[in-house]
C-alpha cells in the first residue's frame, strides 16, 4: 500500500513538472509563426519579429500594446501576389462596456498584409462587430420592460483570394484590389 501511494506521488510530480515545462516553452514561441516570422507581444509592442537562424534580426511594430492587450485568433500566413511573396497577419480584439441597462460586446478583426523585404505594410482592413443587449422600459413608471438585442457592423469583411487579390465586402458595397509590384501596394482592380 505504501509503495502504491509513493508511486502515485512520483507520477503526479513528474506530470506536473512536464506540464510546467511545456507551458513555458509555448509562451516564448509567440502568438503566430510562419517561415522566419513570429508575431508576438514584446517590450510593450505588438510586433512581427524577423528571425535569422533562430535569432531575432529585425522587427516591424504593428501597434503599441499595454498590459491589457491580448490578441485572439492570431494567424500569420504567406501567399504570392503579382510574383511577390507577401504575409497576411490577422487577429481579433474584444472589448466592451456594461451598465445596469446596456451591455456592449465589441469584436474587432484586423487583417494586415506586409511585404517583408521592404518592411512595408501594403494593405490594412478593420472590421468591427458590436453586439448590444439593452433593457428598454415600456412605460413611464418603469414597471414593464423588454430586452432588445442589436448587432452593428462597421468596416468591411476581408477575403484573400487564391490569386493574391483582395475582396472587401460590406452590406451594400464590394471592393476588389490587386497587388501592383511596381508600386509595392494594393490598388483598386480595374472593372471589366
């Protein structure tokens, strides 16, 4: 019986130690990684770090980050447009406000395209969704009420097409952009 308890204690300590090491290794790996690029929060900045042989060589600052900054669903991917290799960084941020009568949950999705050799941002898109839950009183004495929900959207939905072009969709509008390698930026696609 004593041997069994001792064996269980040793196993639990081993699993706990292994879990701790795994977690710390993951935290230092960054939020997203592709090729020699790592998206991470470092030194008060949200940045894309360019590495060479596993060591940081240079960095492009995306935005200043405070202690509350926590990007979600951070993804970094590469693609080719106009014969140039580009990188797409997407992430979302959540914020909100709450009072006794109204609650707002705001989700903002950012999509940014970079040309790494020139260290240049070539396209940027922001889409915000605001989910509002509000208690509305139906009479002056505030005896009867109902809860109303609204969803407000601002900005455009971002879509990267397989050929490297970009489509932005809104409620009443659709924009198409193609990459111009000579200008090193996305330009509005010519209508056919």
